C-alpha cells in the first residue's frame, strides 16, 4: 500500500505512521526526519537546509523532490510506504505523480489551537524519533527516552515563532493539496484530535483492514 499522510505540523502524522508501519509492514518515509538527520550529520544537504528548517519555512521543491525520488527508487519499498510530510506543495505532488502511483491520501484534520498545544509541548527522542509531550506524555526520566534511552530534546522548529510560521506555510502552500487529492478521489479524512488508539482504529476502518 502506498499512502500519503497529509496534515498540519503536530497533527500526529508521525505518531500514527509509526503504528501504521507495524500494521501494514511498509516503510515510513519522513522528509522532515531525513532533513534532520542531514542537519545532525552536518552533511552538505544538512548545512543547506538548517536555517530554512529552524525558521519553519519549506526546503525548495527541487531539493525535496530529488530526495524523495531517490528514496522511492530503493529496494525496501516493494511492499509500499507511507510518505509522512511529503508532498507539501502542488509542485511536489505533480512531480510525485510522475514517479509513483499513490493508493490513498490520509488527511489529518485538526484546528490550529490543537496544533499549537501539541507542538508547544512536544519533546522528541533524537535517536528513535518517539514523540513525548511536556504535559500529556512526559518521559519517565526528564530528557531520556523511555523506549531507547536516547536523548529527548525540543526541536528548534517547535519554538513559538517557528510554530506560527509553519502553520502559515501549511495553510498557504500545503492545504491546497486537500482539494487536489480530493478531486482525484484519493482523499480520506481522519479526525486527528482524539487519543492515538482511537485514531489507529479510524485509520484501519478507513482502509478497510
Ligand atoms: P516535519 O518533520 O515534517 O515537520 O518537517 C520539518 C521541516 O523539514 C519542515 O518545516 C521543512 O522545513 C522541512 N520539510 C520536510 N518535508 C518537506 C517538504 N516536503 N518540502 C519542503 N520542506 C520540507
């Protein structure tokens, strides 16, 4: 199964993707994680995208499309994949249609207030990517991941100014993809506000599994 997870930052795409990967036995491809790994490694790509990411802006389409095209050419995606955070512009969606055929687009619906409260408290494991929250889901030991012992930190782009910017960017550049995919008959809406177990249930129902 080839899926796109579409929705604003903080909608829970990454959290559901981790569960869905287990259920569907497919690969999660998160462009944000790939870019963060490049930044951590201080690779040429990382040096190019760091300031853009910290400001909450989008990396240019050419760079992002090339990255995903290369990733989707790898052998491990035979059973399918979940694109988490790609495409984010119409140009990216058009390019993607040239090298992959998507089965469904899951649209995570959440109001801005929900995004702000989730991202405002988000803490992420640097090693395994697990998401914690300063109020709703604290790590047992501050700064240490319960799952892998990795370092838990606050992403630079989860600071208040960057959150606002990312929301504006989402509404302006990414939200038009909802109608784009709806008109192709691929869109499935999911209420992203309940707790994760309920979202998983609704996700399975939406896919008929
Ligand atoms: P995410 O983890 O999906 O919230 O992505 C973090 C940051 O990575 C975004 O705010 C962008 O700066 C960059 N990024 C991730 N995916 C894309 C994309 N498809 N197009 C452009 N920039 C992206």
